[in-house]
């Protein structure tokens, strides 16, 4: 535990380190805290950044990661709702801020990557422990059976309600924490540490099941079955791991099949969402209405900040009164960028996702790969970049994984040798760019 707090860095480096640790620990809670920490981090980084660090802003990775914000900025020029466009641009500042902040950091992010993610893991585990404790407190107070935890009253949004946080976003946080716990369980050797990681894995899996975000669960299953065994495990252990996870998923499937509330959430509601009937306001019905809007302006879309007004008019035309009253967005990030900036918008988003998958595959980074799968699949059912919690999650982690998982190229600018002392070996000096 000491290595999490006692690091060998300059004062500026330690302050940056604890800013990042606090930001990760605060992610599951009210966005006020993460915004406050980010502002403080930006001020600290700007004050202590040296001239050679500012030159790193020319790094192509910064421009690639900031491309979505540049797109939104360009699309705001032809928006029919400039005030809403300005609000969206302010809300999405994290997309351009995090690449800049990470490239200017005085510390080596690779060195402290596991430390920082440990803070995030501890925060997520503490959060779900609190949610389970709160749920069972209510159950005991009303003298209900423990099995009532699987009822509709404690599933999905009802489970995350004490935090006033959307279940899907909390599920995404929990998923990344789960991937990190799995990775650490494989690499740790001390029995106590492995036991604690295993307990964290089981608790996080249980919370995902309780949060019942179908898109995130699909992403977790794909990552755990198709990525983890092949990037982390050796051949002899892959079969055992797949067999154990197979039994675990089979058990979860039986619970879903035999529990009415779970069956309604995971099966019935899923089917209902995918039925494009004109008389219902299913997600598929709204997607078809949105496609009609996209066909009218397929190249450049309607501009940043125009989505709500355009969608509400369409909902009213289709008599989707619930969607109109609630002002529902596209609930699909791909359609969202098509509506905002047309084909160009979708192309930029797909390019950014492709860049993330490329970097994850090139470095064989299981955590990065799992994060990208979660983003790619969840984007099919949510506008994760329309909400502060989703923006911070996406922009922080994609920048963090890119800058903490890649190494700068060594270029030999002429090697000089100088003796350190009598009888001591020579030291080679080279320049890094």
C-alpha cells in the first residue's frame, strides 16, 4: 500500500500523480468533484510545464484524440442553435483537454499506470460495496427475503440510484476496474494479494449483473472470452479459464431464466427495444425515425447543438410523445454523429475508435482492448459523449491508455562516451525525441 502514496518524484510530479489518482477515485461520484480536480490539474500542469514539454503538443496522437472536438467545433459553425452548440462544446472540453494534459505531464505514466488504476479499482469496489450494503439495509428494514435483491426494485437504475448515477456509466467504470483486477490477479504471486483480487473480481461481476446494462455486459463477455485468454494467459491455462467462465455464465443464464425480474430486464425488454413497430416507442422505432432525418442531410448533418430540436420535431411527427416529453437523444453514438456532422462525423468517430483498437492490438494491451470494446459496443445503445460522465470516462481513459502504453522512439543523435570514475564502466548518452 505504501508504494501507492510514496513515489520517487519531484514535488510537481507528486502533485500531478495525486491529481490523477483523485480524479480516478472520484469518477463514480458526482461530476462536480471530477470537474474541480480537472481544473486544478490543468492549472498545475500549465504552471509547471517546461519549454521542451510544450513542444510535445505537436505529437500526432494529440490531434487524433482531439479530432472529435475539432469536428464538433467545425459543426457548430452551421448550427441552427448556437447557444446549445456553445453548451455542448463546453461540456465536451475533456476530449481536447486530456490529450494535452497527458502529453505535458512531468511524470512517466507508464511507470505509475498500475498505481493509478489501483486507486480506480479501490474506488469502484468501495462504491459497489456501498450500493449492496444500502440495498440489503432496505431489504432488512422491510423484512424481505434476501432474494429480493434480484427484484426490479434493486436492478439497473434502482441499484445505482443512491449515487444518482446512470447505471450504464457506472457499469462502464466497473467493467474497466474488472479488467484491471483480472489482469492483476494473473500477475500477482502472493496468496493474500491474489485472494483480494479474486474477491474484487467476484464482487465486480456481481455488481455488473445487478446494474443490468446489457451493452456493457455484452462487452465484458466478449472481452473476457475472446481477448483475455489470448493476450494474458498461456496456452495451458486458456482451456481452464474458458471452462470456468463458461460455468459462471451458464449459472448467470439460469438465474436470468428462472427469475421473472431478471428475465424481464435481460430478455423481454431487449426484444421490445429491437422491435421497430410504429405504434411503440421502442429504441429501434426511434432509430428508424432518426435515419429519416439523416437522409435529409447525409453529408454535414444538422450541426452541433441542433440534435435536440431536430429530434423533438421528428418525435412529434411520429407521435412519440414520451420521447418528445423526455427529449431523448439518439441512444446510439454512431447515429448521433451522423445526425450532428453527417458522414464526416461518423468517419471521424470510427477513425478515432480504429486508432484506439490499433494501438491496443499493437501493444497487446488487454486493458486498452477491453476499454475499446466497451466503448464500441456501448456506443450502439447510448450517446456516451452527450453526458459529462461518459465524456470524462471516454476522454480520460483513451488518452491515458495511449500515453501510458506507448514508448517514445529512441533516435541516436551521436553517442558520446564519458568515464564516470576510475575503474567504472562507460556511460552512453543519447537523445530521446
